[in-house]
């Protein structure tokens, strides 16, 4: 997967339609408790995670206060730069893991509002 490079001169780093990525570490947090209530097109919350001292770009993803997991490392760098530049982002569930393996990565769409 190619990643986007955002320079200081660029105005918008994501295409207007958004970019698809996935959440990682679904097995480690609250996903197990709410996986059946999540639906496609649900809106998720983004938060910087300062508890991960080894990852200065860590961005955790929440649904109604429940921590689902993290954006992958390459996407976290891009999203952090956009948030620091005061862009408002929206994260939308686009593809839930199959019922045969509910802990596969979840696909999300990140859009600039």
C-alpha cells in the first residue's frame, strides 16, 4: 500500500472522497464487547493516544466511548499532520470483519469535512 506524503505546503492531503485504511489491534481493547452493535457507516471518534510512549503518532479509534483499536502506523502519521493543521476529519466504518473471523482488521474511510 502506498502512503500519502504531506508537505508543509500542501493544503489537503487526502482526496475529497477520502481514503480507505484499516484498524489494527482489535483483539486488545473493547471491540469484543460491541462488535455486534457496529454497523457500516457508523461514525467513529479519533483521539491521540499519549499512553503509547513508543509511538508518538499513535491515534486510537473509539465508538461511543469504547476503544476499538488504532489506525495503522503509516496512516497515523498522515492523520496526525492533518489534525495538527486544524482539519476536521470523519472516520466511517466501511467494512466489518466477517463473522467467521471477527477480529480481522476493520476497514474505515477517513474524510476531511
